[in-house]
């Protein structure tokens, strides 16, 4: 199962590969921070979708549908396949700077990756 965490949190046992999936690099985090193994900004929602959503819980359902459409794009398939491979191996933790991960793109992305394991 794909894990979700805030980029500011200390790594936990079993995190596996820790991948930042935000479009923008988080404030206060060095680019060479050893807690981040990779940065896949391509897996983040588009700037337009992110701006429209604005972390509003009342828009989360529609945001989820729109974001899943973006994730279905052919240009993203290779990264999703790599994410699934990592998750099946050592494990995968998706990182974000978002304060509330329950209404965030990382939750949607983790669900998409996990659905491929069923």
C-alpha cells in the first residue's frame, strides 16, 4: 500500500522510496535534502487544476475526478508504472507540503497507484 506523508515529517520505518509529488518545491526544504529520494512534479496536478481546487474540501470530489483524468494521460504512464514498480518492491511514500493530506492530490495519487495492485 502506498504511503502518504508530509515532506516536513521525519522518515518512518518502512517508508521505502520517498517521492515528492508537488508541482512546486516546498519552502524551507533544501534541494539536496536526504529525506527526499526523487521529485516527480509531473505527477502533481496541473497548475490550473491546483489553482482551481485551492484545497477546498467542498471541491475535493470534482478535483479527484479531474485529477484522475490528468493521471490517465499517456505522457504520465511511464512515471505511474515506475511508481507501481517501486511500491511493489521496497515500498513507496508520496510526499507533499500540503497541510491536510486527507483532501490532497497525494491521497488521490496513492489510491490510483494502489488500484493497480488489485
